[in-house]
């Protein structure tokens, strides 16, 4: 595909993101009227479904030969092919959405050969639009180049870092133990004692926060391709890196469900922080089939 074609797709995804954002603003959700999928903290609303239908219908009409993957229409076990694939998370941060917390976004991406090449993340409540095209840089509100800080600002270690971690919807078992025990080590005086741990409620906005540079690290096991694909493109175009959340893998898959994002910094600092977090981990995430 040509750069002009990528630009056209980028601009169309922005149009759809703005429409989806307005649908969120027009909605009146609540925790009492939302439904659940896997359990009581894995929520879905009519707005999630309506936005995804709007996005995928328009993408199918304009790009009939591209594959489509949406959170609310996902069929368990489906894998992303090497074909051009649009990935849609209609509302990332649904729990925030139903409680009125304004950290919510729509996340849209194009991946080719399983590599994110276009990313658009829009938070309508704070009017923050993060965008990127592979090889063309990343931007906030289409004018401010990311990161918003010196791209070569040192990252001397986890004890100087602000780390984003999400609770996830899986609240028992091995992965829960890995998450909570590692979080304690990251935050405690007896561990690495990072500056703090932040749980924003949206993996897509966590990735964009690392891209912008106001978060140093995002570590997550359990989210999905639709949570991170757009943010992945934005982050890497802003000079950040993505490794596996589990130790040893420097080339994670976009659908691998385990992600460790580090902001733009000297390469040796990025590598050192990834290895330090790997050393801090209590166990390994396990996701059968991934």
C-alpha cells in the first residue's frame, strides 16, 4: 500500500472515531443498566455495540476486501491473519464509562502482516486525539508531535518510573497472583519502589500515555489486540518500544495478550527497564492458545 492510501485510511479512521466519540457523549450509561460478558467486571453497554456496528459497517463498505475484528463481535479462537485487518475497540474503559469517569476512548487500528501500521485513539470526554501512521510519526490532536517531552530523556530505572497497570477482569488464579504480587513488588519499599502505580482503566490510553511520555511504563497481561493495536502504532512512532510482559521475548505478537511498553528514551535505558521489570515479576502470565 502507498503512503497516500495509508493517509486516506488514517483520515477515515479519525472520522469514525469522532463519530463514535459523539455517540459516547450522547449516551447516558450507568452501572445498573450495563450488561456483563465473562463476569461482573467485564461490562458491555448498548453504546459499545452501537459504536462497533457503526464503525465496522462503514469500514466494510469502504474497504470490502479488508478483514475486520471488533471486540463485541469477536469469535473466541479467531486469529488475526496477514491480510490488512481493521481492529476496533468501540469503548475502551467501559467501567469508567458507566461510572462517569472521563478516561474512556474509542480505539481503531489497521494491521498488516499482524503489524500495526495506522492507529487512532480518541477520548471524547477530554478531547484528546492520538494518531499515527507507521513511518510518519505520532501526534496529539493532529498538531503536537509525540512524545510531549524530550525523546532522549533518560529513564534510569523503575525506581524513577511511573508505571501503569490494570486490574483486568480475571480476579483469581495464576494470572491474578502474578499481577498482584508483581504490583506489590513494584510499589513497595522492599521491592523496586517505583514512583507510583497508576490504574487508568483503559489499556489504549495507557499505551498513549507512554507514547506521550507522561507514563514511563505500561505492563499488562490479559488485554486483547483491540485494546493495544492502535496504541502500539502510536507508541512505536513516538520512539517507544513494546516487549512481552513475560520475561525473555523481545518480539511480542499484537494478539499475544502480554505487553510491556516503555516510553521514548535512550535505547540502553529502555532495554534495562524491560529487563528490570522482568526480574521483578513473580511468576509468568499464562494464556492458553497465545
